[in-house]
C-alpha cells in the first residue's frame, strides 16, 4: 500500500471480463504460476473461455480487490455439494492472489472473508482450500483465519501435458 493507505481503501467487487489481463498476471506472478500459466496471445483464448464460464456460474464467485482503479488481488470460490457431512455444501477457495507489493496489508484476509460470506449465504458448512507446501506465508495467513492443515492434498494432472 502507499503511505497513508490501508486495507479499508480497497474495494472488493465482482470480477469483469475486462479484468482478464490482470487476473492472468496475478496468477502467473510467482515461481509456481510461471511454470504452468501462459500469458501469450495464444493462451488468452483459454483464459477468456474459462472466465466467461466462471462469471455465468451461480456456484462460482470471482471477486477482485481494487484500489484507486488498480486491481491488486483476486479470489475464486466454488460451491460444491457433497454426500459427506449429510449432503453439505462446501466452499472450495482457489486462486487467492495479491500483488506482491500489496501483501501484508490485509487484502488477502478481506478476499477470504468475502468468499466465506458468499458461502454462508448459500448455506455452506465447510470451507476448504489447497495451498502449495512451499507457500509458507500463505500457510500463516490461512492459520490466522482459522483454517487447519489437518488434511493432505494430492493432485494429478489429467489429459495432455504441454
């Protein structure tokens, strides 16, 4: 944040199609993201199609944090109905990103709270997220927000690998 600015100067709003370039940059802008994301014009159509589907999906929430007209963070939240927990809805939190220069100012917390608010309005009983084992700063954030790392996640890529 700039001097004199705090998290309260940040507005949380729904993402829009025109936010796509900055959303891709936020996802790309770390060593793990650079390994799998594609900021070329060739890759843009895949991101455009995905964003269009997300924005139309009533079970998805994609919001951005904006300050002085600049998008500085985002989070994607997805509702999933499970059989366990007696058919409870779960919230899956994905792609929490905050611009490197804005980290530590409470923006990530605000984005998580917005995702949780959405989930509670939809009757969710459980919130889940997955975080790479190397992202220790993110681990501290999630623990401060009440998330417990009692489960171990696994991932397998399906389909063609580039």
